[in-house]
């Protein structure tokens, strides 16, 4: 089924498949792995704490690790930021557009994590304050122009407070160029199923900006189904891509009506993971890079026979020798990886 490109302001997103910002995961190394497979119309960073960005800028002359790679990597690229103060958000947004020349500045109004909501009164906490959302979006749009500003929300704070239709109107009136909706409430976290009927209903409350649906898209067939059965202009893939970065290429092929590329073999998947590991180690060094890679390695093993044993052991590795030893012994379908380990050591 042919699906038209997604337009966010003056930016054409083709295919209309976006990679979700995910804290602790969607860093430059992960984005590079996804880019090698192709199929994603718009990549995104991890969410960046705007207040933390300003503090680092003023005190230590460094920008957050979450902006690693942003200045140099290919476009289009979105950076997602969060806070509850319009002026702080505007200050960071202006820096992102002028200094980093990002393609899109996205606002996180959907994070349900307590540290962001209850402690910082940001993320999905702000869904209960639509007028504060309006102020934040409006100031960012002014500060970032002509770079488009978008917003990502959930259905509401809880099942008793589902106010996504009202919020959608506020987002558009404030000047946002697109709206992404995750089909759960903040209280749901990631439990249960995403409510795509609710997502689809929001479209009638928007006049001109595109609606992007997010939640439970873990196969090319589900991506096609989302466009066929729901009133959305684009889709965003999140957790399912963490261990399957080739999912975007499969979904893009399905949308064009082409044959869906098969899942890589287990050995090919292992090689993707090892390449990912090299990228992380190149940036952070062996010790920190190995620790950071533990969670990614668990994602690559998810759903495979023997995954539990692999996760148990890889969660304890502290250096490259231990990492390669665990991969050699426990990763499903693995062949010897000594040559790769030698390459890293050199």
C-alpha cells in the first residue's frame, strides 16, 4: 500500500516511519546501526534535560553525552528536550537550531517516569496543565523558527484523565508542526496494549498538522496495519527496534509493497551487536562502553532460545574479554568471535 511522505513543517519525512527517542538507548551508536539498515524517515536522540543542558553549558563548558554525534551525523535528525520552564526550553531550543542545526526540536510531554513527572513536574505531568504546555510550545516555536517544533504526548495522565483531544488542540494552536501520541496513559507505563482507536480519534481534532501514532509496533505487518486501519499520517517505532534495528527497513519495504527482508540469521544478528559494541567502545572507552553495552546486548537476545542464560552472564561483564567470552559461549547461534575481539584490542 503506497503511503505518502510525512511533512513536518518544511521537512519531508520519507518513509513516514520515525524512530522514537528513548532515554539510555537511542544514542549516536544506536542511530548509526539503524542508519546502516535504512528505512527510517527521521531519527531522534535520547531526551535531553533542558535545565541540565543549561547548567552544564554555564559550569563545565560541556554538553550532555546525549548530544554525542549530533553535530556531525547525517540529517534529518530530531532532538527531544524536556523541562517545564518555557524560557529554559526556548534557550536550549535556540542553541540546538543555531549551533547544532537540528532538523526538528521535539518536546517530551509523554515520559511517565517518576523522576521526570513527580520530581521535576515535566514530561507527562504537564498533560494536566495544557496552558503551561501552550506556553512552552509557543516560546519554543518562536525561538526555533524556521526549524519545526513537535510534541510527543500520551493519552492522558491516567485512565480517569484521558484528555488527549483537548491537548491535541492546544499543541496545534501553540504552533507545533506535528503531534506524536503514544497510545497509553502515563499511569499505564508500558502495561497492557496501546489504544490505537484513541490515537486515531485525535485526528478529527487537528486542523492541519500531522498525527503520528506510537505503541506496540513490533513488526512490518503492524506498521502496514496502522496506516490501513487508523487515521494517522506517520508511525513511530520504539522499544521493538532496540534489539532489531533492521525493523525499519522491513517496515519501509512493506509500505512500498516490496518483499519484506527476512530476519537476519543469528550469526548476522550477533555481528550487528558486535559492530554496535565497537561503536560504543570507540566513544566511551572499553570499561564504560562495556557497561553501557550490557543493556543493548540483552535487547539483541530477547525472544531467542537461551536468552535468559545470555542475559544473566552479559549483565556482569566488565571488559571486552569478558564480553566476547560471554557472546562466544551464550549468544544464540554464535560462532567464534576471536578475530573480532583481536580487532578491537588492536
